[in-house]
């Protein structure tokens, strides 16, 4: 499998889950660990010389109870802490989207993991059942209520994003809050009790009135803004009139030639290159337009 061209899906750590219950092992790993420090906005705080990781000894000689164990790359351990664990204030911060463009894939992926986990921890301080304080345990991977004992785990919110096409035309939409001229694929969160394939059909119908006939999974992307998992799909639908919805400012079908021309002229802006939506649109642009062949040989 070739590496996908979008962020947060490449490399990544060996999460070494069994170590989360081994405090002595974690203490030993801490001594030489790379530590990600995140501020209250969940931005990466860079070490003095602009390095992405703090040496663990500059955070604390002893492993803080609050340190989250992210995993290993070879023998190198990675932990994440919040900024309040660090004695001196960092000078430079970097947000996750910028990091994904500037940093090597492993670093961007590790940062995405830390960002999603620490966001969950920050929103898990109180039990969702009885309201008592919860303690973060298992090296950052669960929250245990001090009142009723309820254990909760990090959450990921699945969402679908879909390349809706008849083979020769692509359905794009835009939201009113997006930058001017930005268009992208339709997308939506999976609801409880729903399969992602059902979400694709429902969301496309809700947002554009278009009836999807076939759905096929393509690829996924963790999207830690803050805790989503984007599931990318191809969806087949004949070109049909678009019915405007409240969710979208506009939606329309574009042929390949039209999309090429509008992108080239600057009339239409595609999503960021780090996103799976960009990847899916480019993949569609480069594909042979013969849909019947595409759907019947691969579907
Ligand atoms: Zn409780």
C-alpha cells in the first residue's frame, strides 16, 4: 500500500498498550523520553531552541502522574503533558494544522494523537453519571470516577466525507462560514445506531437532496480538531437537481473540465492539501471517467 498524501495517517507510534499498567516501566522510559507539551489551546509548545520535544528531565526528573504515555518509536518513548507541568513558559507555539504541513509525518501524527487525548482528558474531569471528580488513569487512557467508579475511555467521533459522482461530474458544496470561493465534498457525523454507509446516503440527501445509489469505503484520516475520525467514501449518484439545504450555502455538480478550469483560474479553492477531502477530490480528478467500469470491477 502506498502512503496516503494526507496528514495524521502516516507513521505513528507503537502504542505499547501493555506498558500503561506498568508504572516502573513507564518511570524507566520517562528518563529518556521525548515529551510533547501542549498548552490550554492544545497547541504544541516548543522547547527553548525550537525543538518539537522537551527532554523529559527538563519537564521533571520524576514522571508526573499526569503524563500521558503515547508509545514508542523503536526504543524512543513519547509522552505528553499539559503546559502546567512545565516550570518555564515556552516562547513558541505551533498549532496542529501548521505542524502537519511543516513537520515530518511521524511528529505530526504523534502530535495529533496527543492533541486528541489531552482534549478528551480536559473534558473528562467530572463523571458523566454522578458528577463526582474523575481521575485520569492508565497512563492517560481512562478516567475513573471517584464517586461511583464509572470508567470512561477516550472517544473518537466518526464522520463521513464523500466523493459523490456519476463518474463524470462531482458534487461539491460550500458552507457560509468557509473562506470565499472554498468548495469541498459533503460530509457529516455518524449518528448513534447508524453505519457509515447509511450516514453517507442520509447526509447527501439532507444536504443536497441528491439520492445516492452505491457507497464504497476508500480511506480514513484521524482529524484531531478536536476528536474526529474522517471516513472517506466514494458514492455513486446520477446527476440530478440539487435541493438547497440549511446546512449548505450552495451545492453543485462540476465536470472534470469545469473543476480544472475553476481551480486553475482561482475561481474555486480546494480544501487544504493535508485533508482527506483534498486527497479524494484529486483522486477523482485523475481517475478514468468510465464509472461503469470503475464501480463494477472494484466495487
Ligand atoms: Zn460517577
